[in-house]
C-alpha cells in the first residue's frame, strides 16, 4: 500500500480525536486572551506587559513536558502518556481556578502546559506509528484543518464566558474539555505502540536519542527553522490582546478578528494537503518563507510611516498573508524534522518539540515584552526571524528533499 492509499484509508474518527487532543494546548492559550486585562487587574499585575506571562508560562511548561513525555510514550505507550498528562493538566486548571495571586496563576499555567505536552507528543507518535513521509504530511494537514478551529473559536468562547461569568469559569470549561478528551481516547482509540517496539525508560537510551536527534542535520535544521518562525507567531499571541483589543480598541470584537485571522492557518493547511504531493514539502516551505519575507519587507515601511499604528485593514491583510504562510510551514517543518528518526519517534518528537518550544517561547516573549503601544516590534520580529529561517532552510539545499 503506497502513502496516498494509506492516507485515504484513515478513519475520520482518528483524525477528529487527534485534532481534539492536539487542540487542548491551543484552547488553553487562546481562550484566555480576552481575559488577560481582567486577570491583570484582579491579580494586581503592575506592568501591563507582565500579564503576557499567562501565555508565556504555558509554553515553559510545554517545553519541559515535551522533553519528558516523548521517552515516556516510547516506554509505556502513547495512551498512558496522555492519561498522565491530562491528569497534570487538570491539576493546573484547579490551581488557576483558585489562584489568589499572580504567582499561583503562573504555576497553574506551567502545569497546564506540562500536561498538554503529552497530547502534542503522543498524538504525533500515534500518527507516525501509522504513516510516514508525504502521507503523514497529508494526514497532519487534515488534522490541522480541525485543529485550527480551536484558535479561531477559542477566543470567542472566552469572550462569551466573560459576558456571563467570571474569568475563572474559563478554566472550569478547560477542565471539562480535558476530562471529555481523555474519556474519548480511552473508549475509541487502541494503543498504536506494540509491546515489542517499546524502549526501557532509562537515562542512557534517552540521552542516545537526544544525541541522535541533535546530530541529525535534517532534523536539527528544520527544528531550529520552525522554532525561529514560530517565535514570531508566539510574539503575536503574546501581544495580540494588547494590539487588537486595546491599541485598535476592538473591545469584544477582538475575538472575532482574532478568529478570522486564525482561519488563514486552516485554509493553508487544507491547501497543503492538496499541494504536498504535487510540489513536495521543501519547495512549499521555501516558497512560503520567501512570500512571508517579501510581504513583511513591503509592510514594515508602511508600519513605520504610520508610527506603528497603520489602518486596521492593512494590518489584517498583512497578517492574513503571513498566517497563511505559517499554516503551510508548521506541519511540513515538523514532518521533515521527524522523518529521519522514525525508529525513535517518541524521543525524537520530544527533543524536537522541546527545542522548538523553548526557542519560540524565548523569541516570542522578547517580541511581546517589547510591545510599546505600536505594532512595530511585532513586524520587525517577523522580518528578522523570517529572514533567519529562510536562510537556514535555503542552506539545507535540494539534497535534503523527502
């Protein structure tokens, strides 16, 4: 059976389940965005930019969790990894629900990020257990179509909750989503890692997997490239509420505009599922980065001309172009990074994801913290990081095609 036939035979229920589990991280991030201002006020946050830590702290927990759950999934199975991770996520939700200080809130967010890492890693491993190469890329694109509805709808969910209840109710809703997801997994999905393919949970094999992953030129290159460009996107996530809701005074319409922009990622993922066999992952990534850098090169002078406050319609058009490119990049970058390491998929996914997340979180936090009431730090971030990622991918060369 060839790759395309494999992809066409995959059950829709599997795609939906993987998408829901992967969406838990996005829901944990995006549902909170409309509430950041209220959280800052209720928990007495002095510097308005510090409230961005509600987003950044989740990425810190995510990075640590990714490093742990990859080897765990290789040793004890994909489902057990998710069971443990969701349990930790639920404890994080409880901590945030009852937080009476900003520090407790951030601790809860770290736990949530750590727990959702299991979903990110174990689902990727489940998919890699069944598919590889372009077939895996196509499956990831189908999953991303569903997955992308989370950032499109999650802010609206948070906004609706805020109309009728306290921001803590958002965490209560997250709690029940977590329970529902793990119940669906337990009932509908079999374990994909056979007992004979499991590795002992020991330090030496883990270090060996780290060494092999880091020293593989293809994996290392695409891991760093994806972390760099995702860093610009994280910078947007960190400052989106301040830019759209406060700077552009969108108020409750923030969730609608944010969701509309997120749809560009979903459209790109659908397009990628059609284009990946025709053009190949490397060509798509190279072209996407080129378009992103070109669009930013045009828009940056416009932003500077308007002193970092250009008309909203111009900003939306620019972000739609950039996010469409990002939608083409994310799934393909991850697929190309893990492709040479299928024999240690869990540990490799762990190392790749940890590097990506730490790199993107640090770059994104820097961009977000530089927010000064204008969009200039964000646009400059996309410009610098887009060029950096483009040069890195270009260096890999045509010899690295999959």
